């Protein structure tokens, strides 16, 4: 399906953006597998369900005969002082990275030939799950000093902000993450339906103090994982693991 092929292109764009030991996605996967009995079964079934949701829910008729998948985004800002953040700039960066419009000279020739022709567009949600008008930005004041890979940021009871309907919105949580962690993502349906999405530290946003990560864009990298992409090096420190694209990583 076209959406899967496009995400394979994204892998080539984002594979070196965040070093393996600084990406929290695989530790998050290991955490939920260890603590949730049904997580592995859900994980195995999640990819076709994710692809179907992308096709059926987000499809719009595009121009020039191309499909357009318009994905409504909700940012959950969960901080002690949830002030304004560079969310518009972050969304622009995400769209530019998916389209490949800002990566001239950084991509292999065969990728450059098709870059800039994205059929995916991320946009702030215009209506909330109740059908009311929204800016696509939710701000939640929390008493928690920081969060980690255990998904507490996604639940009110633990000081977080609950997800909007995850089959119809791309949920992104922006918070203070512990241990200098830039971010992590759920793989398609790797746990509870109300925990699907991406979490990034607020300092990785454009202009943030985590310049190492804001310059390479943590959100783009984690969106790749949310779209079922593994690291190109197969998440194996020796570089001999599989990225699950059909063979071993060389």
C-alpha cells in the first residue's frame, strides 16, 4: 500500500537523526511487554489495523490524481507551566521532513527523485472528539516534575492528559521527560488504544534548548516509529539485528 511505501522513504530520511541509546521507543516497547499480558498479541495485529485507519479515516481527494492523507494532530502540552510552545514551527518541520523539501543534498539519489511528493499532510485538528471547534492544542498543568517511558503522561490520574480518539487523531504529548530522554513513540497498537501516539520533550521543539535534537527533529524520528518503522541498524548495538523490512541490516 502506498502509505507503507512512503514510510519506508521516511526511514531513509530519519534513520540517523537520533542515536539508538537516546531514543526511548524500544525501551518503551520492552516496558509494556513486561507489564501488559496482551501487549505482544495486540502489537502483532496492530499494523494492518493502523494501515486501514490511515486509508479509511484520513483519505481526501488530492490534486493531480494523487490521494491525500490529511492527519489531524492534537498537541497535549503537559507541564507545570504549559506556556506557548513552537508548535506551528514543529508541525511545519514535520510536514517538510515527510515531503523531503528541506533535505536537498542529504538524500541518496534514488530518494531525491521522489522526495517532495508526499501524500501525507499533518494539520492541527479543527474539531475535538465531541465535534466542538478546537485549536488542536490542549494544555494541562501538572504537578509532576517529569515523565518517562511508562505512559503516565497520557492519563489524568497520573498527572497527564488523556488521548483523543486515537484512530482519528495523531496524539502528540509535549512534556518534561526525565534522564535527558528526547522522546518515544508507540508502535501501531502496541498497548492500550488510549496510549497510541508520540511523546517528546518540550526542549526538542524548534528553538528549544536541546539543540542537538531540535536541529534533527525528534518528532519526525518518533513519528517514523509510530508508523511501524524500526531503526535501520535493527536496534542491535552490534548492528546485526533486523529492521523487519525483509532481511538483516548490513
